[in-house]
C-alpha cells in the first residue's frame, strides 16, 4: 500500500456528497470517518425529486432574468418567494446572481456546469454497481411539460445553450406526451425530454444504502455537530459535540451549512440557500407517472417515488434559520391535481429542504485556500443529487494525489474575490 493510501480522512456531512465520498475513499483502503450532526441523510439529500440529469448546461442566472423577477415574486403560486425580512441578508447574493446573467458569465457558467455534470450518470452507475444498489435507480428520463406554446417559447435561450453545449433533449408533441405519460392531464401542449436521465425511486434509501456499504467496507460513522476546524501539526482537527477528531485530511461536505466552517479555512464564500419544499401523496401505480415530470410553467415536479407521489417545489429565499411556511407548497396542490387528475391530494407528509447555492450555479470543489489538507465539496444547488458521485470521484482523486478528470479552477473557493 502506498503512503497516500494509508492516510486517514474525516468527511464532515453525510448527505449524498459526503456518503459517496466516504465510500469511494474507504474502498481505496484509507481510514475514513464520516461525521454528521444527526446521521446520514438528515439534510437536503433526504427529500429531493430524485432526478439524475447529466451534461447540464443551463445555469440559474440567464440574460434578461431580472425582467421576470417582479412578476415571479407577485405570483402566489409562482416559482420564487422571498421572505422580505431576509432581504437585507440575501441582497448581496441576489446582486451577484443578477451579475451572472451577463452573456460572458452565462457562457462561462454553462461551459463549467456542463463539464462538471458530464459524467453524472456514469459515476452514479459505477457507484450503485459497487454498492449493489441498482434496484433503487431507473432509466426513465426527465420530462418537462408546457401548457402553452408561449411558455415553451420561453425556453428558446435555454435550448440554444443546450444545443451549443451538446446537452441532449427531444421536443415532444401532445401525442408523444400521452404515450410516455398516459395519466398526465391532456392540457399540456408539448414537452422537453432528456431521455438519458436516471431517477432515484427513494433518495433517502439510496443515501442510507451507500452509508451501509461504507460501514461494510470498514468505515466509521460518528454523530457530532462540528463547530470548528483547525490544523494541529501534521493533522487537521474537527471539534464538535462529541469532542475533537483528527486525521491527515478533511473533506467539508456540509451542504447549505458549509459557509461558517469554510470560513475557518480562509474562504469567504457567498453560499446561501434556495429553500424548497416537498409534499407526499398516495397514488396506486397504475394511475401514477412513469418518471419525474416538471410542470415547467409553475416550476414544480411530481416524482413517482416508491413510497408515493412526491411534489417538490420551487425556490424560497429565507435562509437557514427561519421556520418553514408550508402554505407555499399547499397552494400548489390544486395545480398538481390539474396536472395529474387521478392524484389523491390528501397530504401524507410535508418537508422543507435547503439547496446549497452559489450565485454562479457552480459548486465549490477543491482544496481550501489555507491548507490542502482540507478539501471543500459543497454548493451543488438544484443538482446535488445528480452530481454527488461525480464530486466524490474528484475528491477521492485529490486525496490520493491523482489528477481529477477535469481542471478544477472554475470551482475554486476563491473565485468570488
Ligand atoms: C425540493 C428539492 C428538490 C430537489 N430535487 C433534486 C433533483 O431532482 N435532482 C438533484 O440532483 N438535486 C435535487 N435537489 C438538490 C439536492 O437535493 C442537493 O443539492 C443535495 O442533496 C445536496 O447534498 P449535500 O450532500 O451537499 O448536502 P445535504 O444532503 O444537505 O447534507 C449535508 C449534511 O451535513 C450535515 N451537517 C451540516 N452541518 C454540520 C455540522 N456542523 N456538523 C456535522 N454535520 C453537519 C447535515 O446534517 C447533512 O446531513 C433538490 C433539492 C430540493 C430542496
């Protein structure tokens, strides 16, 4: 065994990014401890829509976006909500986000997003095969549906980027939609279908499954709320509610909660959260959908999970500390019913999650500015479930001092100046 492979590693945060990183490192024979304040999958990886889309090239901030923001904010069922008391806190993030809509930034962000999500499906397939979790992933694609020609025409800019960066998609007419999704309401005019996409039928079970596979390989899981990170001689330490842990390297994968801990290693990162809700409903399989379907006009998704239909919602800016406002997702129930008329719209469960988001849509992946013993791996926003295993591959290569499959400068922690 090489010296590198004898190293010990602390992975802080056990969402999809942390568990897949811990698992890949443990399989290389390193001594890995995975640390979470509540246990695996207690953050955002628990409740998402389960879509794994690769070769993404459409960043969140697009030219002309600012013109539609007021309309979005005024619409009670629109894609965006802002808690006005949070405006002073989020304002710098929003300004940076709008700055990212300049054409040269859009080109850069699209290219870099495309590059880092290029192998999302391949990395997922390798991971589920190694961990014997193939039964939780389906090859069914990712479908967006549009109620009017006008709403579809609104995707022209996004489609132009997808064409330019070779993100595959097909445009479907009403009959083709019906063939794919017989239970979907007939009022949808057309669809945009990404056939390659995969779907996790139970994201929570998947993350727990990877955590179990990690333990089987000999990995340790520790429950501790980490409050500080430090360098002590040759080691890096993490101190929290279960005392101080130390190792040769540390991976910070605490999702939306990474900003303060990253600050201990010299990084001022404009990380905030685009909050999103989910609601669960019962629905027999024969009346359900075959894949996650996005209502593109209202920006919500219906995903046919193995435990029922999951509706996931849009974006709310309200930070990490304000309580949930479930009225927001409840307002969408009539729209979900209109989309899928057989839906039993009695609420089974409701949940709030925190997407870890940076203004340029790109994650932070790579060594911290203060020490290469600490590696950052967070900020995957709307696509972290898909990109978790890719980030894990990159981080494994950094820990093993190998070259990762792509240059990491677009994702560096210091890119915001
Ligand atoms: C409604 C919704 C729908 C979504 N749908 C999709 C989708 O279809 N496809 C997709 O790709 N992505 C989707 N996403 C985004 C995706 O879920 C996230 O990007 C991803 O789960 C982030 O994973 P993570 O591992 O970085 O963070 P998390 O899953 O949040 O994990 C972070 C972990 O760190 C732990 N932690 C935090 N602070 C500390 C600390 N101080 N000490 C110890 N532990 C700590 C937390 O307990 C948590 O377990 C969706 C998100 C939402 C909200």
